[in-house]
C-alpha cells in the first residue's frame, strides 16, 4: 500500500465509539488513533469486500446502535 496520504478524512464519533477505537489501539499496541482506524478499516473492508451500497445514509454505519434519525438511542444529540 502506498503510504502517501494526500487526503484527510474527518469524522465525528460518540464517546463510546472513540473508547472502542482507543481500546483496540492499546490492546494491539498501535502508535496512534489514525493507525488504529486505518487497521480497523482494512479489517472491515476485507470482511465485507468493497461493495458500497448506493442510497444508504452514513448514520446507518455507526459502531453502536442508532435510532431512526441517526442519533444514539436515548441521547439528546
């Protein structure tokens, strides 16, 4: 894989999602959150293949349960 990283991807995470990434990072002794996210993306893409589904909202792809409007169930976001 080419390590030239010319694109920046910014995402918003819930505290629970961030904690899950940090837990993965420390368990696997990864140097940064970005490295952990890249590794998790690699695992996820390998598990499901690169088959993007058109018309699906990004809120459908949260790590933890989401309500019909994309917000965490019971949250006041």
